[in-house]
C-alpha cells in the first residue's frame, strides 16, 4: 500500500472516530436537557385538611423562546388559594361561580430566558375530603409559541413517559395527630424554600453520559483493530 493510501486510510479512521465521539457527547448533553423539559411542583405531597405552599418551577422556554407567562388551573378539592406576591410577576386571579379561585396567571415583567430557572408560588388549603391526587394543568406562554403541560398518566402508566405531563400533588390521609403518614415535615410552608430536585434528569443524564463513553470506547477499539 502506498504512503498516500495509508494516509487517506488513517484520516478516514480518525474521521470515523471523531464522529462517534461527537455523537456520544451530543447524546450525553441532549438527554438531560430533554429530561428537564417540564414544569415541576414542590412539594409533591400534602396532607388532607392541611395548608401548604406550592412552588411551580421551570428551566426552559418553548424550545428556544423565553417564557412570558404561566396559567395554572386549579383542581377541585382546594378550600383556598392565595397566590404569592412576587416583584418579578404580575398576577391575575380567575374565580368560578362559587367564588373559589379557578385559575391563576403569572405574567413575567421581563421574559424568562431559557437558560434561567423561573418559579412562582401559591398557598393552598385542603379539605378533609380532598381527592388523593391533585393535578394542576399549566399553559406556558412564550415570546414565540406556547406549551400545554396538561397530560395525566392513566392507571399503571409511568408519568415520566408523558411528553407534556401536568404537575401533580399527592394528598396523604391525615392521621390521629393531624399529620400525614409521612410526617408534616414534608409539607413546605416557606415560599422561598428550595425546590426539590427531580431525579429523572440526573438518571437520564447519567445514561446519556454512559452511552457517550461507550461510543468512544467502541470507536477507539475499531480504530486499533484496523490499524
């Protein structure tokens, strides 16, 4: 084999290896980004008959567009709703014929960029007969486009498999001492408290990183065999 052919062969192998490495890196970075694409709620559990502060957070817009507003629809079973006054948002409250809050719209004074985390909160009160699960459909409006986080998992379906899941809060039964089965410490009452991290992006991100490393190893071994 001539030196020119040898050089071209090595260059082709290097290109193949580089492509595999780049593909693995893109996968490792893209998976956690997709996994984080949702509106979350914290805490995700309250106690029947109790009060708590719910924080709805997001860390992206509609694809690459900044977020301008969140419209959160209230589920049945809430005795009271009091949105938290925040200097970064204006608040519009809608009420039903019964006088109870039916929806709350938070409009950002300045659109929230896709690389920043945004959050709004509200205090809610629960009845003793509040359902065991409360879904809060959210419409995320952006400078360009919007996303409806309204999907609910069917019985036996994994909520993480949904494309646009609605934030859901589980309601625990009150015990004799007035606390839920998991203790009152799990109910957040401070609007400024940090939002619990969603483990799904971490798990999927680790999976993407492993896939990227695997692609790199396979490419290197193939290069060595051909060399």
